[in-house]
C-alpha cells in the first residue's frame, strides 16, 4: 500500500496544487524518523497508561439481574454436601485402584436426588501437533485408535431437567476430581457442587437444564472436559464405539453393577445430553492457602487469547463481593508487584493527575500508585496469558465451542473446623447458586458485554477501543518508514543515473528505466519471500521431529537447530544464488529490502492483532524497534562514527533478544534465575504451544524471519 | 279511480301528524349538546416482553383488577399483555403473578381475560383497537366497541423514551401515532372522554400532541420511572412506583366513592415516585375536582328510573331528556362542590344524588311529556302545533266517514 501511495505521490509532484491529505503524507514521510520516534514512545507510554484508563465493569445485560433473588441454599443442602465429602474422604472408598468406587458413590448420590446419571468413558488423547489446523475449529471427527483398556478415564455426568423448561439450553457445572489421589480440596468442591445440585433438583424456577460434570482429572483436567465436550457436541450415530467399551471388562463391570443396584430407570449407559450450553462454571477448591481471608480466583483466558463475555465475570464478581463477602482475585504477575520502577511510574501518574485536577476539577483520571502497580501486574498477566494462547484451566475447552466459561478457584482460609467447612460450603454454594440463577434468567447467549478486553482488576477492564490505540501508535511508523526508505532508494539511484547519462539520452531511456526501477522492489520481495519460506520450513520441522520415537527434549532441539541451518544453506544455494551474484548492487539495495520487510511486518502485525491482540502487542514491542533500527552491519562498521556504533550495538542486542530461544531464556532467567535454564526447556515450551495450536507459534516464526535479515 | 287516490291521500294525511310531532320534538332538543355518558371502557396495555419486565405485566394486571373491582365488566376491558410471566419457566410460582412481595394477592386468578397476548401486542393491533379498523375476522371481544357516550381509560406501561413507547422489543409507538389515533377516535365518535395514563420513562412526552383528552404520565421529560420494590423470592421487581401509588389510592376506594380525579392526581408524591407525575388537563373541558375517578376507573352509570318496565323512547327523546339532565346536574354539582368544601378530606358518601335528581325528572313516558308540555303551555307555537295534531284524527275520521 505504501508503495502505491508513493507512486501516486511522485506522479503528482509537478502539479502545483496538491491535496492536503497528500501533503500531509509527504510531510510525514519526509520526517519519518522523528515521527517514528514519537509514535513508538507514545505507543509504549499508552500501554503503561492503560491501567489508568481502565473503566469500572458494569453488568450490561438487563436479563441477568444478579443478586436480585435471595439465595435458597439452606443448611439442609449444606449438610447433604457435607455427607458426600465425608463419604469421599472415607478411606474405604479409596481402596479400589481405579477409583471406581468414588465414582459410584457420586453417581449414587446424584441418583438419590432424582437426576439422570450416566458415565462417560474416555481415552486421554495425546496432544498432537497439526500444523495446518491453526484456525480450524477443534477437530471433532477423530478416528478412534486402539487404546489399551488400562488407560481410560470416567466422567460422571448428572443432569437435572428444568421442570417447566423446554430443554433447549443448559448450564454446565464442572468439578475436576481425581479419584486416585484426591485432596481434601477436590472433595470439598464436590461437596459444594452437590449441595447446589441438591437444591436445584427442588426448585421450580429452572429454565435451563443443569449438567453437573465430575471430570476425571487423572489425565489432566482439560483432557477430561475436552473429551466429554467432544462427545457432547458431535453425536455419533453409529454404534462403532460400543465394541470398544465391551473389550474392557472393568468398565462393563462398573456399568453392570450400577444397573443392578439401581432400580430406577434414571441411570443409563448411553451418553446423555441436554440443550445448548449457555455457560459453564468450573469449580475448584484449593488445598493449601496461606491467605487470611476467603478468596476466590477467576481464570478466564481460553485458547488463543479468547475471553468469555465480560458479563459472566461481572456476575461472579458482583455476587462474590457484594453477596457472599469473598475477596475476588484475578491472576497477577507477582514479580511486578514489588518492582520499584513501576511504583515510581505510578507515583508520577498520580501526581500528574493531581496537577490536572487542580487545573480543571472535572479531570479525574488519577489512581493511587499502589492500585496502579496492581493494575499493571494484572494487565501484564492478562496480556501474557492471552498472548501465550494456552488456556488457564478446563474452561478453555468450552470456549472452543463458543460457550462462555470460567474457572472459579476458592481458596479458603484453612482450618479443619467443622463450622468452617459448613461456612465455606454455604458461601461457595450460594455463590454458585446465584450465578446459575442469574445465567438462568438469560434469554439469549451472552452478547451484551465485551469479548475483547483486558482486566486490570476483577472490577476494572480496558476495552478493545482503548488498548488498540497503544498498538496503533506502535505500528504506525512502519508504513511511513517503509515509504520513506522506498523514496530514498529510488531517488538516490535516480541521481546517480542522471549524472552519468548524457542529457540527450534522458528522454529516450527515462521511460524504460522508470519502468524497470518501479518494478525493482520485486527483487527484494523475492528475497523476503525466500526467507519467509525458510521460516515456514523451520516451523514445520518440529512436526517431523516429534515423530521420532524416544527422543529427549535436548536432542530433538539439537536436531531442530541442525536441520534449520541445513535447510537455510540449501535454500541459499538453490534459490538465493542470483542474489549472491549481484552482490555489488545488493549493498545499495538494502534499503529496498528493509522497506519490503517492514511492509510485510506491518501487514503481519495488523493481521495478527485481529486474531490475537496480546500476541500482536507483545510482538510489536519486540519487532518494531528492531525493524526500524535494522541496518547492515558492514555499513555501520565502515561508517565508524559513534552513532552508527551505538546503532550496531542496539541491533545486535535487539536481534538476540528477539530471537525466540533467547527471549525465552531471558524471561525464564528473570523469573527463575539463570541456573536451571536448559535448552530442553525451550523444546518443552514450544511443544506445549503446538499442543494448543497456538497462534503464538506462528508468530515466533515470524520473528525468526526478521532476525535472519539482521 | 277513487280507490286509487284515496290510499294516497290517506298516506299524506298520516304523514302530516308525524311530521308535526317530529318538528315539535326537534324544536325542543338542542342538536349541539354531546351524548350522555353511557358506558365505560378500559384499554390496558403492557408492552414489554421478557422475564425481567415482570413488573410491567404486574402493573397492568393490577390495574385490570382495580377497574374490574370498580365495575367495568370484562367485555368492556381490552387487556393486552405482551408476554406471559405467569407461565414463564423462571417463575418460582407457576401460573401466578404478584404485585407485592407479601404474595397475598394473586393477580392471575381464574377470571382474567387476556384479549391480546404475546406477539399479538403490536403497534398495529393497538392502533387498530383504538381506531376500530379491524379485519372482519376479528371477534367482537377483541374490539373496542365504544360509542360517543363512552368514557375510556387507556393505560399503558412498558419501556419508553422521548416521544415513544417501546412495543415488544422490536417496534415503537410514537407520540404522534397516538395523537393521530386519538384524533381519529374523536372524529369517529368513539369516546366522550378519554383518560390516558402512562407509566414509562419520560411518559409526559408521549402526549405532547394528543388532542382533546385528559392525560397523566409517571414522569417528565428526561426523568426515569422506577420500580417500587424487588421481590427477592421471585427474583424480579414486581411493580412500578407510579402504578403502586395509583393502586394504593384505589385500594381505599369502593364503587360508591366520589373521590375526584384531582385528588388522585395530587396524591402522587414526587419524592416517593422518584419522578414527577405530570398531567395535562388543558384539553379537557370539565373541572377535575368535579369528576369522580369512577368516571374512568369504574363504571358508575346514572341509573334512570322509569315507570314502565320497557321504555319506548326513541333515540332522539333520550337525547332531549339528557339535555334537561345536564342542567339538573350542573345544579347538583354546585351543591356537591360546596359539600366537598365542607369536608374536603373525606369523600362524600351521598348515595348518588343524581339518582334522586333523576327520579324527579325521569318519570317520563311520551304521554307525560305531552301532558307536561300542555301544562306549561307558555309557548304559543307549540300550543298551535299540538292543536293541529289534535285536529288530524278528526280530519281523518271525517274524510273516511264522508266516503
């Protein structure tokens, strides 16, 4: 785009009157250096201003009406829940090796309430890297491979049908539970869920069905929930899966036992469904807690930086704070909390706000420095987890099916007192009841509030309209610099040609040379394309490496590095040879190459910001300075001035920092200390990223291209 | 030949007295005077859907109950409810609607006739009801069959704004639509008096342009109307403030009470309402102090005592009779106003003075009218007329005898 604009500019030059917008464009391009410095500084500053600009959350959907109904959960239900907790923590139930006993207990309890109960057997699915599935929906029609009977998990599912409802919608309550080594916290979370469940079997106001999923977390919480959801969302109409189940006697045994012991028809071997899911809550209770008051942590980030609707978080926050008196937490980067520079920055903002307020009393944007630091820490973690694209809990599985879900982790101040346990059961249960009743009031899907936001505290958020400003400022210099570089490259070659050729020949050769010169950027584009191609190959390599059996992370990483270098050399010899021949001109054309690279980075970042803002923002922070400063080392060395030397140092440092492994080690070093850093860690990290089909992965590759330019 | 002519002449002769009679009667009745108040109608509209608008349905049903209690029969109430809260799955008390958290009164009992429900409640249907332009298939129970003697109460509640009222979350009634409908009603003689009562945000803007009616709204322009209280058992707000205090006013009344409209209108306390109730009376002819609320919210007719079981009055005669009545009434009104002044807080319980007044003047069949006219006999013209009329039978008989 920048190029075309530039062409139109050069065409219009002879004309005396130039349109103001064009004149503005020319002005910006000619002062691109200053503009880019100003824009980048403003972009970074705007990012740090975000906690100050955060707005208070509000419940946007009228229908929700959280807290308008008084909670109905009574001590009777709490004692029901307590009974389940006791039964589960009873050592007898843990005797069985597979933990089937406790599942039976849970199922029996559900049946006693009159709910429909079924078991869902699943095989844990290994996370596999599918390079071509980045943007496709989660793979549903997976072919059932031969799993061994020994490794399977059992989800227990209880469903309450809404007494007057039409059965078209459902609310899901998930409690992860590992029957083999369950802590007291997990049992307690089951107790809370059970007390709510027992209440909901009695109420008349349900408009949506309630599904209680006890997810077997022995193969990971996410895997269990994801397996159940896959089964739920993609009904199988053939009976292919049944022989698979029959092959495993243990499972059959379980089913049959249940069938015998229960006279009612509410238990079924087949998979049970309710309506479309309106929302899902994952409930956990943490075992150990060093805090002095009951807190509840909200985890919201799903895969690829997707967030549930803000209204869901608002409802939970409102009910927890104003009704149950719990403290609400969202994740923070704890290391940032104690940083002194952030504190001083907050103080600067605070004093600035005071000055502004004294100037004009209506300006009230200042927040206290401590609040600022906390807001920044929360914002940073929000950005980090969104950018990483790895879900922060089992709720991520729901988001893949466009279901709004969050994980609630209750961390009670710990004591073994019975009164305390009843209290936490009551308050936790009432919170869940309130959220369910509120969601039950919903008439449509969550749609009123924001989906694109960053949290700075449980009750404050930065919406997409605000945080995009920081990003836009950051990448605004890119097209200008690209255009100015292009103009420079063209004009310099123009001058040299004008000097050498005789005036008589100008008219003849000019048109021809202009035609050639205007297409010369294609050469550089080709170079950039080849480098991108190499990046793509490098990014696909791990898929093949992961096929090699019995490979430690360190060796596979080494293989990856070796193969990457090999492929680079091959590409260079095969494709880049014509460029190598024209080495003399290449030195002049570095500006053109840089301009094309910057344009491609601009386009890439722009697209990435649509897919995952946080990734684009962090990427822009790393890449924009690098792109703007990049210059061939040879030229800097030859120039020999102090300025060029500084620039060279900057380039080298930036180049190394932005190279993904280097960046990873730096971060890890900052967080954990450098001692235990290991190459294998990087491999593991990358591996975890493929597993989530993360867009970050694509992005890292893009960073790699840029580095290769430096 | 004679036989041919004779019936014709006979016919002429017969026609003559009728004409004379007609002229004598027409002479006395004034054609300008409006019709008497003969019946009461109520159009009660709840315009909003969705569970969280429970209170709007409760408002409307409460008003429905009140006007029914005060005497408007079901067939003269058009009840429009845009949603069915009673059978909403979220209702903790299925098939019941309450307007108070004490749950003492179920508004959705057995005898509630909803005329327009759910998606039938649209702006189009509403305007059709008002203007009476229905398709032929619409049953009579769904029509507003009012006439020039009707007093109509039009109550609307829902979500509104500046000069509009939202219907069904998808369309809106604008104030000029309403004004136009009222004007059409006026042209078509569909009402004698019309009271528009609106409980929405910025309700006053809705009758910026309504002609010839009395109107009251719950809030001024730029003000919101608020709900009165939340029922934490049902989980929703159950009644709006304006309607709540309206109902509180009416709960003290029964069908015989004579509380005036002005006492209703002045009963709204802006601090309790959290908005300013606004009423517009500049287009209304009568003094509000003289109009009992039962003129709109109930159906208290003047009972006309007659000698005969079936009175054989023509329409015209009754019109004339009313002329006299209104004169009597005005006298009575003066009397009553004085009474009000005497004990102004307490409403007067004189059992329909109009009835007594009516008895005095209503011992009227055609014959007594004649007699009275004769007795008065002041007017020479009328005497002449009656004389001529008396001559006619003589003439007829003599003609017949001659043949």
